[in-house]
């Protein structure tokens, strides 16, 4: 990635951005060649000839926790690959309340709706420091018409998004408050591949799970008291994964 002294500030909470051209994106300058998730992202199967058709730069940005990546109603001009971090998608109800409809993490693609809609239907916000690659939608749309592999990957991403939406309803919006919190803790920890997970505010936790802030806080406190989780640092948790899984079976 580019040096931080090349940063520009063009959205509150956005730490830095570096534009990389087509050649850099292919050869790996600005960290692309050594990117740990290169084999899992949308453009993983593209050839060098495909990148030579791409004359617009790719933005790489890091957003601070709480920063808006795009807002509901913004012109849908780009798709975004999450390289690291955690992003919430929020819809705002007529009474002004918010509901977090999905969480997305490393290798996920956000803004897929830009392929068929003129505006974003959600607000995307970083819950943790989050590294993003921005992909202009006109290029993705054009290339998908001539590149069968990219088209198939886009269809797979649509299917994945639908499956995740179904999972959100069945796992994170139903059952007791304890079960909802436990399922989310397991989901966050499994993404890292170990027992650690980084949480966020209790208000956001409640909005994710359809619980009040008070219920979310009380449930977390009870899990800590019973020894299922510990908090060595603020919002940094260690999870007893086997015990949490058994808890869901009782």
C-alpha cells in the first residue's frame, strides 16, 4: 500500500487513499501482488489483458471506526471489496430508528446493488478500522459482459449475499437473546480462525440482533460472569469456543 504521507482527506473518518493504475494492480505494486486475500476477491481470475482494458484507477482506502463508506441514497457508482475489517449495512426506518441488516468482513463485496440500481439501498459504515478497494461499477459491468469467469463470480457473489441474508434472519434475528449473542460471537471469532473476536458498541450489537441496548449489555455481562468469554481489553474478547457451541445445544 502507499505511504501514509500521500494521504488525502476526502470523507470524514477516511484515513488515507492511494490510487493505483492498471499496471500496478496487476504487477502487485501497492501491495496487490502480495495481498493475502487476492485469491478470494472478485478480480482473482482476471488475466493481464483484462487489466490492460482498465484505464481508471483503483482506490485503496482505510476507514476509521464509525466512518461512512457510502450512504443510503448516494449514487451507486462503485463496488467495494473489504480487504480487512468489519462493515455494517444499515437501513433507516420511517420513525428514524436504524436496523443493521448485515455485517460484512474480509473478502466480502459490498455495493453489489450498483450493478442494477442507481442508488445504494443501505448505508455502509466501518465498525472497525477497515481497508477497502473501490471498483468502478461501469468497468465491472462492461468486463462482466465479455468475461465469463467474472460474470460467474458475480453470480456467485449474488448467491452468497442472498444466503447471508437468509442466515441473518434465521440465526441472528430469532431465538433467545443469549443464543443470538452467542451465534454472533462465534461468527466473529470463526472469521479470525481462533478464539479472539473484536466487538463494537452495545448499541450496534443490539441493532444487529434486534435487541435493546440494555438486553445486549446484560447478556454480554452474564456470559462474562459465567466464564464463557473474557475481555482482556475494551471490546477485545476471548471466547471459549467449545463451551459456546455447547451452550447453543442446551
